[in-house]
């Protein structure tokens, strides 16, 4: 220890250094776990927010992890004209919802329902096995929203 630095200041600096180091370790782990596409769709979520003129809205939750997803659709002339989502959850949940809104835009409801879990995961460059529930949550929201629309 330097004779010019008090022990209290040394502990404070060392504590902050450990905190900063742990932040960079966490960022490295996240970057290692997820593909660049997943991180891009998480950091730059497309179509997030409310859709005031929606005519099909569904809210689903994964009780195991607590992730929640609300998917809003505006269906016009038998196609999904616009889709938006709001989510509270992990990185893959937000990335999957964001990607799904792009995949269903301009498709007929039957075409949108044909999108499978594997196709969604593949379009994001893959997901770890323990994170694949996020893709299913997005697809469950889509099915629930289209079911509500078909009842109207």
C-alpha cells in the first residue's frame, strides 16, 4: 500500500474496482451466451410499445421465470398490418418478441401461426437451451392474440 493513500481510501477504490470488474465480467458472459442477433434485437428492440389502434391484444406470462409479454396486433384486409409488444423479462424474451413482430408483419394470420419455435430461434442465430422458453412465450402470445381476433 502506498504511504500517500489512506487505508479507507484504498478500500473504497478497491471496492469500486471490484464492482467495475464484475460489471465487465457480466457483460462478457452475456456476450458469450447470446448471438450478435439476439443482443441486437435486445439492445435495439423493434416495434416495442403500445399499439393504440390494435384489434387483437394478448398478455401471457411464464410462471416459471416471471417473464411477461403483451403482444398487440392491428389486422387489416386479412393481414397483420402492424405488431407491437411490451415485455418484462430476460434478454431472449425481448429479442424473441422483437423479432417475431418483424416476422409476422404483412402475413395472413394462418401464415403467422405457421411460424414455429425453431424458425424463430434460428432467425436470431440460436438460443441456449435454458433460454428457449422465450421463443415459446412469444409464440403463445401470438396464438392468444389471433384467437381473440378470430372470436370477434
